[in-house]
């Protein structure tokens, strides 16, 4: 019998993985795809997205699980050249496939605003058939009027700002290097600059945070006029300083009720102000093209820790900036781990991300997999509709607010463990032999 909450979570997680993927475990290994193998995979793809990872930060936030390291001018210079070499390698593999999304994340991409970012984006434009605007993350301290002009000149039309909180006491807890007054000024400059969409990331369920503070934050964001809000709870990964300090158990499913109450407060505020839910955590003004980071169906990842998903394979670059540079200097790619995806794993992944976007057409599933979604998942969809998690009008499936919350609660159960295993091991060993997700 399970002896603790963590044991119950582990059993539930394993059952969920087997139900969704048909696998007892997902095993990534250092079996690097060959150039010819990748070229063959790209023949099956009509269009793709690009993800560019900039790992540099001016300081390291204690809660952040992503791959990052302190900015150094010499390392940044080498990184620019390595990225350009990686782009050149993929130019001979991708061919003339249209690129329909370009997302730049980190780390903090704006650390390289004046030290190579324009060079990288220019090389992307010269090399690939880019048919999209640029979506990019930014830091509030980098959003002076002059820097906003420089960001716009890069072709960035969708800008995300990592605000995290609009309460000084919580900013101190998160070790964010600005005050509420300063961050409001930065957001105000960005909103008035004329971007297509300005997104603000903000956390809730912070240590000691009250529901009144959550409501004040939601109303203040509406007042600031941001186009989109990505509101998500504080996730504590055990390999981060904050995760270690607060300890295991702080992210277990028992925290769900507090998160749910706070999320309902934000839903009410944003819906009343004319926003609509455009992903599990994102709320966008009606009529505004959304800022989008993670839901592109097929994508190629560039840079240290860049992940690529090409229908039947997922692979991940080494996490080390210097190691990434060395691998490209040696004439090869920097792929550290890869896993072949079975048909069932592909279907589960596609369905998860489409539901994550909160709505999709059944015809899209049929076009991708050649079968009717009701034939493949009908009993699960019916059960979810009866529980009030989904809505099905015969042509489209949409996630309800309740479904959005519980989807991410289940995803949280998986992601904390899986990210800790995959990213945690990739940080400890920059060329791991394997990573097993179970």
C-alpha cells in the first residue's frame, strides 16, 4: 500500500503515463540523430516553428527551473557564432520549409540585445523562409525607451515581460531586482510602444500571498492596459534554490484548492475586463493576436538546451553554453539526448498541447493522424464532457475553466517530476548517457 502522498503521486503519475503513451517509461538516450536521418524527418514536415534559447541572465532567480547562466561578454560572443553555425547546418537539412513561428526565450534574451541578438535574428532571416513576427521574452530592467526601439527593430511584435509580482514584499521573496513602481513604469512604456501584443508573466500562490493581493494584482494589470496576462502558480522544482529551501511536498496536489481559489479570482477580473482564455494560464484581450510560447505543433530548437520536436522524435541540446559552443566549433550539432516517439506518444502529445490552447477543431486531428478523434479518444472525451471539463459541439472541442485548472494540476504532477529528472540530470551532466521518465 502507498505509505505517503508522494507514493500516491508516483503511482498516479505512472498510471497516467502508461494510459497516455502506452509506455511504462520514457527513455531518452545519447543516440544522436544523423544528418541524413534528420533530413529524412524534415521531408515529412510542411512547416515548422523555431525556438531560440538565450541562456544568459544578469542574476539567477532562486525559483527558475530553466537553463541559464550568468552573462559574460566573451561567452556571449562565442554563443552568437555557434548559433549561426547551427543555423547553417540546419539550412542544409530543413531546405525551404516555411518557418511560421519564431520564439526567443531564456534565460533572459534581452541580455544580448546589444551584443549579438540582432546578428542572430538577421542570420535566421537570411537562412530560413521566415513567415512570421518574432515573439520574445524580456526583463523589466531592460525596457528603456531606447531599448524598446531596438527590440522593435529586431522584428519583435509580441513581447513578454517577466514581472512575476506587483507587490514589493513578494518581489523581495523572489529576488527580483526592481520595485513595483519601476516595473509599472517599464510595462507602461512597453504597452504604449505599439507592439502587437504585450504579455506580462505574473505568479500567484506565492508564500504568504493573500487572495486580496491576488485581486489587487489582477485589477492593476487591467489598469496598465496589457494585452495578455500569463498567470501561473509558483512551481517549486527541487533542484532550484527556492525548491530546496521550502522543501519537497510544497508542490503536491494538496495545494490545488488554494491555487484554484486564486485562479478563480483572476478569471473573474479578466473576463469582466474583456479578456478571454487563450491557454491554460493565459488571458488575452479579445481581438488581439496572442503571445505564444509553447504550443507550436512541430519545432526546431536552437542554442544550449534547445529542444526539437519533429513528429516522431524529440531531442535536446546540451545545457552548457561553453559545451554547446565547442560542439558547434567541432563541426557537429550539440544534441545530448533524444527519444523516438511512438504513434501513441505522438497522438497524446498533440492532443495535450491542443487542449492546452483551450480549443481545437476535430478536423485538425483527422488531418494530422488520418482518423476520427472520437474513434481514438471518444470515451475519454465523453467522460470529460460529463464532468464539465470539456465542451464538444461536434466540430470543436473547448476546455472549460474547471478543465483548464485540472489539466494543469495533472500536468504539474508530471512536469515537476519529469522536468526535475530531465533538466536536473542535464544540468548535472552536460552529456548524459540517458534520462528515464517514469
